[in-house]
């Protein structure tokens, strides 16, 4: 079974890896491999550098969906995350009455607090995955995550948002009131008075007013965050780690694999880029010695085969403790993968 075959039964594929290992092109190639198998696939990138757009030769405007044409029987769509638009969509979904929605938008705290409510970029990324996955338009959603340290923030984003929304002070601020600072409990009111003496009562009143207007959205945001949390933990979500045979990349991948394990999540597969291919079945140390041009070629073959074996030995350390993890190897190549045809070739040949 290939890595892409394993992913056919999943609704969401989370692709993670350290910077510089080819994670974005791997996400695109995995999406293409699934499209080649007849799936309707959406690949979502949260990378502000827009590497996915460069790899696909597209102009990916934030938030827009772009159909990628290629040699496959399924469909492939690419999306660049627009965190602000995603939050606005949540606001409209759970905004309650038009008056409540208008009050939130008028409040000067709205834009500055929007990022905090979303757990910054990371929560909006998993929210967008949930939205795309639940839309009915796609069989599989592939998400190209930030580098591994930030990808952990992405995994934890629903928990952070839930902790924020269920915090006692937030609940107190959401209590219905007629007078701004009396909205909170005595302890909260004392805290807001103290803050107000430093930053000004107007600012504190703006915050309290915002939360009063936010009350109609509160339960909807909690329910949605729990749904997103359940999706990330579901058996229908696969986690694919992208790495190279470099020691530092493998160490970073091993660290992220441990982070998944501690969260009760299983690594479904490992995609190893820039692997030296085998050119012979012979032990490189047993290759004959020769002089002249033949000797030069044999020396080159010997070094290449040594490199190929070192690469696989290094990767085996990562996957050895879990033999059920599927491994896909993408051979090292001199030319970068910068167009649809090259990526499609990788998808059909190695995934």
C-alpha cells in the first residue's frame, strides 16, 4: 500500500515538518496523488510566503479558491488562508441578531481582539479546515501547516480558545447588565477598576461592552471549537510528517512525532524528501577497484550508494519504533519542483 492509498479513507490530512524540508510541495504532491485517484481534494496553506502559489504557478489571493488543472480524474483546489475573513465568517454564523452583529463591528475592541479570540493564525487555520471539510465540496482537505513548532500551536489552538471562552472572567463579562462595570462579579469589577485606573475607564468599558455584545456568539463559538477539536482527534484525520535525511530535520520530525503521541494522535506516514536513490544492489564496499575513467565512475557509484544507505539508516531510526507507519521516499533531484507537471510526476511515481 502506498502513502496516498492509505490517505484515501481520510477526510483531513495534516502535513507537518520543519522549515526547508519541502513541506509545501509535498502537500501539493499529496493532494495531486489523491486527485489522481479520483478524489475531490482541497489543499489549504497557511504559509504567508505563498510558496504553494509559487509551486503551482498560481496567483493565490488570500481566501480565494483556485481550481488546479492537471492530469487527474478527480479535482484539485488550492486555497490560501485568510484569517481575518475566516473570523468574520464565524462572526456572521453566530452573530445572533443584526443589532448584536452591528454592535460588535462598531466596537473599537473588535479588530484588536479578533486575533486573540482566534488563537491567532493557528485557530483560524483549523477552523478553515473544518469549514472546508464540512462543506460537502471536497472528499479530502490537505493542510500545509507552518513549521513544526508553530504546527503544535495549531494542534492546541482549539484547547486555547475553549479555555479562553470558558474562563470565569469571560463568563462574568458576558453576564447581562444595564450598567457597564456592574456586568462583572465583584471580583471582576474590582479587577476592571484597577485596570481602568491604568489604561483608562473608556477602554475598560469598551472591552465590557464588546463582551456584552459577544454574548450571543459565545455558545456558538464554544460548540464550534469543540467540533474542531474532535475533528483533529478523529480517526478520519491523518498526520503526515515531512522530513529529509538531514540529522537536524529528523530530530525535529522525531520531536513533533512525540508531540502527536502525547496528544493521543498517531502518525499515519512519513514523507522523506531528497533521498539519494539506489543505483546498485551491490554492497558499495565490495565494488571493484579500477583505474582511469572506469575507476572514477566506480568511485562515484560507491559514494552515491553509501549516501543512499546512510539516508535510509537515518530514516529507519525515526520509523523503527512504529513499523506500521508508511514511508514514502522522494529522490533527490537537481531541479526544484516548481510546476504542476513536475509535482504530478512525483505524485504518480512515488506516492
